[in-house]
């Protein structure tokens, strides 16, 4: 109703601004979750071996992390305000419930920022042990902040702990809200995504250098540690994705139908790979279909009934195309990452050398950006797939948006800001990598 | 004034929120002030001044910044309608504040880590945004106390764009409050820097700057107070009339005078405590003047408060959080007490 009065373009601008901000922040957030683990591992190797290469590596990574973390912190600040700037009505409704995990997240940020400061600037001021411990605290609180914030998002997908009377909430149970039906699956999937994306990206960057300078001790060390984080996560990710998909199937059937391009309700529904969902003709064409695959994956029963989009009124359909393609992209890239990681793991358990295989280094260099692309795609699935709701079944996005007109202006300003920041960060990180080559 | 029997969870949470804001002003505010002195660095020790500022801020600014996030998060958790109202009416200044925060934070790290090639350009951006952001923060506070935000929130959709989304925060009074905030932050920063300085020369430079800033603080406080009689009678009368008003005024004045005398006599530790007390008392005075309102004259603390379940959990979470936070912060500040050792 508010959306209609304002005209769709304000709503669209608000959504775009939110999506841009989150899409920007999530990259730095993932790096902020995983890089401390890499730094700590390098430093730990140093205390174990006394090999100065590991110390050099830890310091180099710390330098990069300082830049990326600061950008993550400021973009995260923007997000906390934006919830009120763009969606004041969502916050009025949801504040009492999502405020609790957000407050806990605030303390996770605090410990993270405090001990990152100690870690980055304390090399000569505190004992080695204390320094390593500071690094561990940063890594743990980074993961904790991801868990708390994704709890919020899980609640938006499968709200729990509220009793509605009309348009207002009459009773809340924030604990139940925090432990809603998607919490475990989503937080697990997000954490693995951060380790897989960052680990393989770092490994890929160093693999590219190793192709030219095969015996640089520095890059070998970096490559090995990064693989140690990225490979296990990338192998586990499809398993965790399957858990997520089954949760979606159980709680958000429309989202499931949209991400699979499933228009008709059928038993023994096929799994579609690729394909073009034709919304007018209510049919997905050109897909590679694996018979009964969807029923099997989503419900672990080859003849389970999958409800299609046509079983629901059209005004509850999310935009089908981005959701379907987002899902295909995530799963495709995730499969590629898992396969390459499986090769690495195979060589590793057979005690075969990894660094000396040019084909594997090349593959890893190609796979480097996949995790981040998969992350963006995955969030598109989650967020766009939930439309028209901000909070599934409780409040619609159009009713949550601010009445402030002219939202295209802030959207444009923030878009330009993110663009400029991305350009600068890329330049800085490239020159950091180049310093060592 | 609020009767004692209505003192409960909402007031406790609001008190903690105010403490967090107080911490932000004393720590993050001083970091902004540091940027001001970076911009105004001059004389033969110009480069040393900038380097001292950078070394003092670098390890702690991100932690200091989290206080602001705590305030925001507490506001939307404990008083969601207030957050909604502020987000709506103050969309423009809050967005500007964010742009300032983003540019300032990134410019600072880019300067520290980006090699020396463009160091000075980043430095300038850092300094300029340090100047603008506190002014906007002050304007936002001025807008809230002047009742205009609350009034505008009832006119969304019925009055024009300027009336609802611009007037409330753009007036002589809000600008005066903004300038006052900037002067306070600069005063804080210069006083802290006298203690961080590692040479007498630098210490003297910041002592002079602190004394100069003190002058601005007084002039701007007088201007803001004079304008408030018309623009924000609630503060003017609240501050001038209530039972706590006299002790508060005396306390603030005593702190201000102590600060200046201590600076004059080079008692820097005393000066630091006194400046911090002065700034905090100004903040508490504002908050007391607003009671029982969060967004005067429409939303009281009570009206805006989240359900009991939420507030209780928040309180538990906050207590647990502070148990971890306080020692961690002490450790941080202790580790970097002297910028010079690195
Ligand atoms: C490295 C990144 C990455 C990779 C390789 C994968 N995912 Fe993913 N996926 C994400 C990163 C991600 C994400 C960005 O982190 C999301 C968005 C919301 C969330 O919790 O995780 C997500 C969401 C998400 C959802 C929607 C959850 C919801 O809406 O509640 C499903 C069904 C899957 N994923 C399934 C998979 C499957 C079957 C994969 C098989 C390979 C897969 N993902 C790989
Ligand atoms: C975990 C924290 C997150 C929260 C609390 C959150 C919250 C929100 C909110 C309130 C909106 C606006 C209302 C709506 O359109 O539903 C939104 C939209 C959106 N978010 Fe998220 N989000 C989160 C994570 C992410 C991430 C990491 C991305 C990354 C890419 C993302 C992508 C989007 C997109 C694309 C939209 C626009 C959807 C549309 O309007 O079609 N979200 N999110």
C-alpha cells in the first residue's frame, strides 16, 4: 500500500541500495572471518618451526587484512543504519526480536576489533604467546559475528518466537527467534562459504605466482596454509548446501520451486540443470533434467511430491529468473570448487606433491574467484527468493520501506562510493601481492 | 521530571545506551578531533604532529568505533519505534554521516597502508571528513532535542518534503550544536595528545591547541545556549530549571575550569580527566533535559520500549558482554598507552 503510493521506483531504489550494500559488505565479511585463521596458522607454524618465512607471511597477511577489515567495518556500519534508513517499518516490527542477536554481535565486533588492533600493532609490544592468542580471539569472534547476523537472516526466512495480533507483535520470545528452523543450516553454510571462498581465493592467487616461481618458499607456505583452510570447507559445502535446500523445501516451498524452476506440482520431480524458466508459459525449457532428482534431493524420497509455483498465487512469486540462475550459478561453482578440492585432498592423503603440478595450480588459479561469486549468487537466492516478504509470511517488503521520497539519490551515492572503494581496495591488494613477487 | 516508581528496565537500558554514547564521544570523538588537528597541523613540527596523531589512533579507532554500533543496535533493539522515526525523518543527515564515516575510515587505512605514493591525498580526505562528520552528528542531536524530529514524524505524508525531511535538522540552532560538538572533540583530542606526545615540543604544540579549542568550546556553547531559548525551549528550560540543573551546571563549569587551569599549569593527567568529565556532563545534561522523552515531544522511553522479554534478555546479554569487554578494552589501551614505543 505504501509502495503503491510512492510508486515502485522508491521501493526498487531501496532494495537496490540494500542489495548493493550487503553484496559489498559480504565480501569483506568473508575475508574478515577467514583471514585471521590463515594468519594464526602461519604464526603458529612460525612458533613451531622458527622458520622466518612463516613470520613474514603472517605479517604480510595481517597487513592485507587490516585494509580489508577496515572496509568491512565501515560498510557494516552503513548496514546497521540502513536497516532504519530504508526499512523503518521492518525494524519497528522486528527490532524486539532480532535486536538480541544483533546486540550479541555487537560484542563480537568489539572483541574482534580490540584484538585485531592488538594483533596488528602489538608484534613488538606483547609476548609471542599473547600475540598468537590475540589472533585466535580475532578468528573466533569473527566467526561468532557471522553466526549472530546470519541468525537474523534465518529468522527472516523462517520466523519463530512471535505472536501476531493484526499488524503488531503481541508477544515475543527472542530465544526462540534466534534458534529458528533455519539457524543451524544457514550459519553452517555461511561459515563454510567464508572459509571455502577465502581459502581457495588465497590459494589461487599464490598458485598463480607459483606457476612462474615454483620454488619461492614464501608462496609455497602461503599456498599450503590457504589450501588447508579452503579445501575441507569446499568439500563439505555441498553437503551443507543439501541441508539448506531441504530446509527451504520444508519451510519455503515457493522459494524452492523458484530456485528449481518448478512450475507444475508433480511427484518424482526432476532435478533441472540450467534451463530458462518461461514465466508466461509457466514452464522451464532447455534444462538438463535428471529424473526424480529434485524429489530425491529435497525430500530424500524419489517419488515425493514437489509443489510447483502454479500451486501458489502469482503475487506470492518471487522474481523467478534471478533466483533460478543464482541457484544454478552457486551450485555449479560449488561443484567445481568441491571437485578441484577433492583432487587436492586425494594427492594429499596419498602423500603426493601438490605444488609441482602445473595443471592443478592452473585449475586453482581459475577457481580462485568462484567462492565469492557463489556467495553473491547464494544470497541472491536467499533474499530475492523470499520476496515479496521481508519476513516470510509476516511483513512485505513494500510495506517495510521508508516513506522518504527520492531514494534514487542515496542509492546512487552509495553505489558510487562502493565502486570507488572497490577500485582502491583492488589496487592496494594487488600492490601488496606484487611486493612479494 | 520522572517519578521514581517508573524507573525500570527501559530506563536502565536507556542509561546503558547513554553510557555507550558517552564512551563513543570520549574515544571515537577524540579520534575525530585527531583528524581536525591533522588538518590544522602547522609549524616546524607539522610532520611529527601528524605522525603522532596517526600512531595514537591507528590501533584503537576501530574498537572505539564499535561504541557507535552498540548505540545503534541498542536503539533498534530496545526502542524500535524511535529508531524507525529517526531513520525516517533524519534520512539525509544520517546518510551524510555514513558517507563521512566510510570515507574517513577508509582514507585512514589507505593512508597507513597504501604506501607513501598518495599518502597526503588520503590524509587530506581523512582530515576533511573528520571535520564534517562530528558537525553532522551534533546537528542530529540538536534536531532531536529541538522537538522538530518528533513533530515532523507526525507529518510524514501530509507536509512537504522540505518540511519533513530537511527543516528538522537544518537550522541555526542545529548548526551551532554541530560546531559545538566539533569544538568539544577537538578539545578532547588535543588534551589527550598532550599525554601521548613523546617530545616537549609536541606536548607544547598540543597544549596551545587545547587551550585554543577551549575558547571555541565556550563561545559555541554560549551561542548554542542562546539559540536554544527559541529553538529548543525544552533544553533551555530543562537545563535552566530542574532540580538537577544547578549541580549539573556547577559540575560542568568546575570541570571546564579545572581542565583549563590544569592545561595552563601543564598538569596533563588532571586535564584529561577534567575534559572527559566536562564532555560527559554536557551529554548527561542533554539526556536529562529530554526525559522522559526519547524523541520529544512524541515518543517517551516507555512508549518506545520493546516488550519486557526483549529488554530482560538485552540486559543479561549486556552484562555478560561487558564482563568480556571491559578487561579487553583495558588490555588494548594498556598495550598502546604510549604511541612512541613502536
Ligand atoms: C562459497 C560459497 C557457496 C557455495 C560453494 C555454495 N553455497 Fe549455497 N549459499 C551460499 C554460499 C555457497 C551463501 C551465500 O552463503 C548462502 C546465502 C544464504 C546462506 O545462508 O548461505 C547460500 C544459500 C544456499 C541456499 C538457500 C538457503 C536459504 O535460502 O535459506 C541453498 C538451498 C544452497 N545455498 C544450496 C547450496 C548447494 C546445494 C551447494 C552445492 C554445491 C551450495 N549451496 C554451494
Ligand atoms: C544476514 C544478514 C542479512 C540481513 C539481516 C538482510 C536483510 C535484508 C533486508 C531487510 C532486505 C530488504 C527487504 C527485502 O528486500 O527483503 C534485504 C534485501 C536484499 N538482500 Fe539481504 N540481508 C542479509 C544478508 C544479505 C547478503 C549477505 C546479501 C548479499 C549479497 C543480501 C542480498 C540482498 C538482496 C539482493 C536484497 C534485495 C532483494 C529484493 O528486493 O529483491 N542479503 N536484505
